[in-house]
């Protein structure tokens, strides 16, 4: 499990540790780890041209101390301050003692650039002085962000103005939510964690890994039959969108439930593709409602939500949901909106959801009393309590028609197999993203190809 912590939590843990350590020891740990990563990125340290973009706080101090370590190994290190009068005194002295120098302009050539302008306490994007330095980074020079790309909000991933786009981010003590959630995550590059000895409580954000997903996957036993494994009902599709029903059923058939029951106007299309499907009303352990449903079918959604079984609501089913009725449900409810649908549910502009995905998914879970899977470049899953889960798998090729229908069927099948709303959403997103990545292999893919690749993804997670 990859876990991430808020600035407040990290700061508290740092204060507690610093009280037990000699002065400056924590910064030296961070600088040592940072220098080691930088050295590993260079073909050779001796003779390398390294530029430090230095802010006035401890982030700049980390960069200066790391630069001093690299200078002692023969690198030519140049520090360019955002504010020459406010450089970290100890770090500056160490750099100069090691042979590094200070310049007022960014050199035109560099083998590596360290972004030490703003730390995790920075808010609101880079100020003009910092943005001007970033604009002068030599083209093609790899950029290493110190703890966090400057201009990215550590707690949310929001980017409110100019910000650094790093190739590698070296973060200290713990991952920060902004390194895992877009748009910040897309600016962090490869993230390397340096352990500095922090003792941390429950995280605010977590990302499942293969082992976590493997432990949650439903597996049949010798005594299993299709009904004990769960039956998922699919209410999806319409005359206009029969393919949505086919794709939702495709995802559901690959999700671990024992059987899939389809109810709707696209039965012929579903049976033609998947003759394993049960057709017509009957007992189920979970419902999926909404993909391709079209307008004027809110009554069907309300009828399913009135039943005492888990229900996943997607796409057209999300229109006009009654928040109070959802909060009153005792069975699991999983909502799976994209940013536009989330904005409609929250009655806010879409842009505000896209800019603040973490806050939006938490608010949706709170307002609607449900687990919520917010789809997007970073898929997030929130429930009533505990950390928000961020999905680490996927590919930009998933932005294709019908891929969300496959995801809904897959998550609904996991609900029917007995997983909670949060677990079903997180596991489905993980497998869905992994399947897409493996199926695409760097080329465009179709939604039905994602469904077809799910068994391969499943075997990859649990050989």
C-alpha cells in the first residue's frame, strides 16, 4: 500500500522527530537521500553541471545541502536564488565550502536541475520571481523536484498558477496527496520516497498495489456455485445505446460474480454477444444501473435503490438523485461519476471538480452518504470514513467511448461477490486500468478490448 499524508500530519511528525534529533539532522537525512537519487540519474557526477533553483525556506536548504554533497564529488554546482537575501544560511555555507557557486541568472546549459523553490507549505502557484527562473530552465535538462514540484498544492494536487513540471520528484518521509492526484501528479514525474524516520498515523490518501488487490479479489471455493458467488443485475442500455448494455455485461462477466442477469431493452444484443447472461428480473446480490439508460427512466433507478441490496449507479442513472434517500439506505451504494456528472451532483462548475478532485470526491461521499468512484485521469474512491483511495493504474487510451460501462459492470460484479462499495470501486478501477494498459501497449484501444483483457490483468495481480 502506498500511503500519503497531509502537510499538517507530516509537519507534526517532523516536529516530533526533530525534538529527539540533533539540530539539522533531519535536513541532512533529506539532503543525503536527494543527492543519492540525483547521482543515480547522472551518467557520472564528476564534471556534471547541476543547477539549483533555490527558494527561501527549508526546501531551498535541502537543495543547497544536496548540492554541497554533489559538489564534493566533483560536480559543478550553481545555485540560483529566488530571493538572494533569504537563502538558507547553513545550506549556502555548505555549498560554498564544497566549491559550489551562486549566480543571479540560470545557466544556459545543465545536466540536471533541482527545483527547490517551494516546499509542501507553498500555496497558490509560483510567484513571478520563481516562475521567471522556471521559464529559464535549459531545454532538455532533467528536472528533479525537491519534495514536491513547486506550484503544486501538496494536500490536493491542485495547480493554481505557474508550476514546475518535474521528471523526478524526491519526496521526504511520506508521499503527499498532491503527488498522487492530478493535476499535480502529472507534474511530478517518477516519485522517489526517501525515508527520514517519520512516525505517521492513518493516512489521508492511499493507493492499492498488486498485493492489496490480490487480497481483496473474490475467489471460488470447492463448495461454490454460481449463486453463492453472487449474481449481479444489470439495468442498462436503450434503443439508442444498446452497446452500453453489452459492455456493462462484459465487465460484469469478468468481475468474479457467479452469474450476470440483464434487465432492459437490449437483451437480444446482449445474448448475441454473451449467451451466458441470464435475462429478465430475478434475485440478485447487487444491481448496476445507468449505463446508456437514456432519459425518462428515473423511476427504474429509484425502484432499485429502494431494494435492500447494494446498488452501483452510473451515467444516466446519476441524474436527479435524492441525496437524503441515498443517505437513508442501509445497503451499499456506489456512485461512479465522471467530472461533469460530479459537478452536476454538487451543483458546481465542472472546472472546480477537475481542479480539486480530492475535495470533490470527499464532498460527494459526505453529501450522498455513499461510496463514490470519481473517474478521470486520476480515479479516486471515497467512502464515509478512512483514507481516499487513488488508483495508480491506467492509460490515457482509456478515454474512449464505453470504457466506463465496462468499469461499472466490473465494479458491480465485485459488489455482488461481497466486496464493500469502497473495495469494489478501488479493485475495479485497478484491474480496469491495468487491463487497459496491457491491452493498449501504446496504441488506441476499444472498450470491449479492455473487458477482454481483464482475465490477463487478474492473473497478473494474482498469478
